C-alpha cells in the first residue's frame, strides 16, 4: 500500500506538486493520469526518496521509502527505462540489481524469461536496445526482488500493441495476487483499460480521483426518445440538468436509472439510454486544454 | 509466472536486513569493470605500466637504471589514470543516470559514496602494487640487458609513501566527482588542478617571498610530491595533512552534503 499525504514540491516560487493526497491499495492497479508536465514524475521521485518533498509524507506499507532496509525487496521501481549506462548489457544491469538485493543468481534468468527478453537480447548492450526492450528490462529490475508494491512511470511508453497487452496482463495478474501497482501515463486510454482506481492530476493538483466505475458514473447519462422536447421538459421538471448533444441526444447529469424512471413516469418511449462515455475523456481534455501550450488538446 | 515473483517477495519480508556495506562495495567494484569504457580504463593501468617499463629499459641511461627510475616512470601514469577511474565511478551515476536505480536500491546515498571510495581505493592499491612489482621485473630485466648493477634504491617506507601519494591523487578525483557530479567538469577540474595549479603556484612562489613559506601548507601538489621522493620529516607530514584536509576532505564533505540533498533525475 502506498499512502500519500499532502505531498507538495516547490522550486522557488513555482509549485510543481500541490498538496496531493491519495492511496494506492493492495490488489488494485492505480493509474496516475495527467498530461505531460503535470507533476507525475516529480511525485513518483518523491515517493522513492530521489527528490525531497517541500512538505507532506509518503509511506509504503507504513514506512518511508528511505527507511526501508532493502527497498528492492519491497518496492519495485521503474522511473525511466533509459536511465541506464548504455555500455552495460541488459543481463549485467539485472545482475547488479540481483547482487545488490542479495538474491540468488538464478533469479536473473527467471526474471529475464518473465519479461520475455531472450538470451541473445540480454547479452547485448543496452545502448542498442529499442525503447520497448528497455521498458522490459526496467520492469525486470523492478520485479526481480519480488516486491509487493510496484511504482512505474510511463511503463507502456515505446511498447508495441502486443507489448502493451503483455504489460497489462502482467500487472493485472500481479494485482490479482495481492500486489499494489501504481503506474503513470499521459494517455487516458492506457489508464482506462488497466486501472481499477484513477488519480487524475493537472498542474500539480489532483482534479479527480476514485475507482474507475465511480469516475465513469459521474459522466452522466445519454438519453434519446422519439419525442425529444417532451423528454427535455420531463427531465427539467424533475430537477435534472441537461445539455443537448451534437447528434440530437440529451445528456443528463444523473444515473441512467433515474433518467429511465423519469421517462417512464412521463410515459415516454426511450430509444437510447446509457452511461455517457468519455466523461473521463472530457475531463482529461479540459485538463490538457488548460495545461497544453498549444491551447487545444490534440 | 507472476505468482512465483510475488511468493518470493513474501518469503523475504520476514527477515529483511539492511544492504550491508560489503555488498554495496562489491557491486560498485563490479560496476567499475563491467562496461567497455570501464574495462579499458582498468586495462590501461596494465598497459601503461608495461609501456613505461619498456620505455625505461629502452631510453634510460644505464647509470640511471635503478628501481626508483622504474617506480617513478610507472607511477606517473597512475597519477593520471587512477583519478579518472575515481571520478567516473562517482559521476557515472549522474552522467549516465544509473543513479536512478542505484539510489532507489540503496537510498542512503552516503553508503553508496562510501562504497565507491572503498572500491576505488581497492583498485588504487592493487594498481600500485602491480606497478611496483612491474618495476621490480623491469629493473631485473633492464639491468640484465644493459649489464649494469642492480640498484634497489626504494625503501619499504618509501614504497608505502608512493602508494599513499597515488591514493591521494585518486581521492582528489573522488572529491571532484562528488563535488561536481559531472564527468567532463570533474575531469577538466582534475587536470586544471594537477597541471595548471602547480605552475601558477610555482610562479607565485618564485615572485612572492611570503607565499614561498606558505606554499607547502596550501599547495597540495607540492606537499604531496614529497611522498614520491622519499621519507618525510614531521613537518612535511603536517604539510600533507593540512593541504589534504583543505583541498580534499573539506570539499568532499561539501560535495557529500550536496549529494545527499540533491535531486536524482
């Protein structure tokens, strides 16, 4: 379990991480979502003691990271897969981690197999690795100590679709076995497919957090009926706020159940009733629109 | 497969001990050899020692074919290579960014730095012993070829002093690495320190009466050179101690403080 309490980081007058608090729970994959420059990496560096917080606390299973006697056995960390000496082979980098943690030498080939790096690949120097191979090696370094917590910064970066699928399955199994996974991404879709809980951050602040199902629910309901005017009137009379969508449907700020009941009371036949998708996406796009220099999200 | 990984983790939670310094040191020592550049840097010690020996046999006048001549010829390249090894061992963590992994596996950064110092000194001592032994072989072979008399003009104490002098060069490299955390800056700083400063200091000493008396206390290169020449008087030891504290120990402590507080990106 990772507990983050009122964590802040200031560089002079600039606040990069602004009073964030959340918990990443065992058995769940927590997605740390935000546009580039939102403060994700700085937050993660603070979690593992590489950056000193200006204020606030991070504990991992009740202890500060820097107080862990042999952190590699408890927390697997991958912050930047490219941050390795280009002149070492992948196997050598993994061996250094294995020796530092005091693990048996057999863990090296086992872990290489787990991340699907072949014998030949592992004996090549990391300088010649593709980003995807570096990510696999980084995951291997994080996993070799058999930790119960994983902290991964943009782990899917540079992976091909099959690699992303592999990573998703790996982390899913890991969480199902009781592990805690915190991973960051600047891509909403990536987080949506893998995370159980989502923490969305923009300009150093948490703008939304909760389970994925909760967050999707806040997106409202898309509803359509044969008689749209009557539907709109009925919803307004029940005190619901609606907005018209481009395709003619209505979006109501309520659960599909509530909207359905209102329609039945008014004797209206519905042609469409569903949870509005892209609630997260809208939120995320708003966030990126504010934070991106282009002023408009891609 | 993931199940295996997790199970291992649970086993180890029960008895987790601090990563012992000996283990960190062993890993740091391994890191000095396991890249192509690191390997050749180490190999250059052997190559330089052999080349200097051959050059001494070929070019030194017969009368000067003594052990000291060999020791000096082989010792000089060591005072260049050893500090480079010490610098790169420290700065690689920042220049190559491997510190991101190293300092998450061992968050107590002073332990990592201490392990690196021990590893560098180990390499330094081994290199100097190798150099001194190569000198012995060189002296035997050289005098045999030239038909000159064998002269062993380096006492055991002198030999120890030569090793100490070289280690001081190496530790200067460590200090610069810790202080600057950047390979090019620290390497340039070392050459400014070892090649440029002695000239400036010498000029000052020959023009300024007052500096001449002060020089052995403030000029580490100067104070240190006595170590290579033979046995030292009590005052000369004091010179070395004062100059080394000022130029190696204090800046290293300042650097260490910055290493502890700095952000590893």
